[in-house]
């Protein structure tokens, strides 16, 4: 019989060991690359949707300003040119193209997570490749897009607050900020739990995936909060990397976000192992 504190210490050690054994840090690099390829088509798709629905005219200056805080100069100029071209032409061909690229790159990102979860649970891959891609594509719409939108809400929430306050002549209190982060926290945990429930090739229970979802959300929210602080306070001071500073920080955030999902998956996998000794409630 072991104490609860020793049990959780053992879980932490096993999780750390499995992170190295399963090369989660290397997997996170590949997932971050897919994340980067997914992020920009998603932005272009959202811009295209705003154009098609005639909603971009008043938002174009805000989009350009917000993008200037997070994108490298070359990418920022590309997005600005794209916005101008979309407003001028209002073509739906760019919308379709951005949508197709977004779905493919997003499903590749989710496939990276599914592969990592299968490694964590030590289960063989038995789904056909086409079915695996379809599952990942479904997760793009169910989880991938909402998670990116939640991240944008967390990172650029202060800009949104100022925009709403200016438009409706409101004074947003601390309650709004607390509600914003609370909403992001709760929904993010649910979205990550869905990845853990649907992704691996094994029967899962919601009770079995929630602990890892909570841990992954905590790691993700810390990384996102740090990135938000950089964007809002230090984005203009790229002393070390010059004009590439924001782009590098964006890629680091994507890496940490991907790693957070894999950490939570490994944590759940360790908790699913049969415990030999029982756990005493004393500490």
C-alpha cells in the first residue's frame, strides 16, 4: 500500500519517462509545422468569409492592425495584400482554395496528435488510411478550428475589448476579462478531451480523458498567456531576432501548444495503467 502523494509522484515520473521514450518533443516539432501550415490558411479562409458576407469593410483596419502584432513583416504584407485583393474582387475562388488547404493541413495536424496518442497507449494502428484521414478531418471542424479561434480570443482579447468599448461606448470591467479567460479555459478543456476521446485506436471513457485534458489545458493556457503578454507588451521590441522575433515566438507557441496535447495524452495513458499496489488516502 502506497500513499497518495507517492502515487502521484510515480505518475509524474512515468509520464516524464514516456515523454522521452515516445519522442513527444520530436512529435511536437512536426505538429507545430503542421500547425503553422494550418494557421495561415485558416486566417485567409476567415478573411474570405468576411468578404463574401460583406462584413470586412469595417473590420479590415482592425485585422491589419492585429496581424501586425503577431505576424512577421513579409507574412503581414502578404495578408494585407490578400485582404485588399479580396475586397477589390470579392472572388469566391480564393475562399474555396483557402478552405481546401485549411482542411488538408488541419487534418495533418490532427493526424499528428492521433499518432502521438496511439504511441502513448501502445496500441497498433488498425484504421484504414482513408478512415484515419476522415476522422482527422472531422476533428478539424469539431476541435481544430474552435481551438484556434479560442487562442485568438485569448491572445487578442484586449484588442477586442477596446473595439467593443469604442463601438458601444462601454467600460469593460475586470469581470469581462475574468469571464473571457474562464470561457477560454473551460471550452479548451472540452475540445482537448474530445481529441483524447476520439483520437486513439482504443475504447475511451470521458472520466479517463478528463485528467489529461485538464493538464494539457493548464500547460496550453500558460503558453498562451505568455504569448499574449508578448504580443500586447513586447511585440515591438524584437531585440534578439529583429523583424523575425514575432514569427519565432509564434512558432514557439505552436510548439508548446502541440506539446501540451501530447503531455496530456501521456498523462492519461499512465493513469490507465493497472496500479499494482492500492493507494492509501493518507499523505
